[in-house]
C-alpha cells in the first residue's frame, strides 16, 4: 500500500514517459532479484 501511495505522488510530479521508464526499471530490479533468489536456491539445493 505504501508503494502505491508513493507511486501516485511521484506520478503527479513527473511526466508520463519518465514515470513509465522509472516503473520499468523498478520491475527489472525486482525480476533480477527474484531470478537471483531462485538460482541461489537451486544451487544450494544441489550441493
């Protein structure tokens, strides 16, 4: 919920294109973190 509120405040202050780039980058970071976590679990389970 806090992320939604922060995003709504930021969205009102910057233009749509910059906001879209910011959201895509944030989602990329989250996706990379999830992939890293999955890879770590697979490697730890194989050892």
